[in-house]
């Protein structure tokens, strides 16, 4: 993913999501997310759509 095209808000939300994935035992590698992971993805997508 090209991080140079993300706004600061989108970058921050993406970084938060990635940190969550690394720490969450409920978010498997690959498909599927826990409730918090799904919420973080929605926030990230909202941020990139505002560009």
C-alpha cells in the first residue's frame, strides 16, 4: 500500500488498525476480524473516502 498518498488522519487510522492486528488474538492472519478490528477498518475507510 502506498502510504505517501494517505492523509494524516487516514495514515493514523491505518497504523492503529495494524497495531491492533498485531496484538489481537481474535483477529486471525487473513480473513476475519473481531468487533474492534472491524470498527477500526470502518474508521480507516471513512478517512480515505473523505480525501
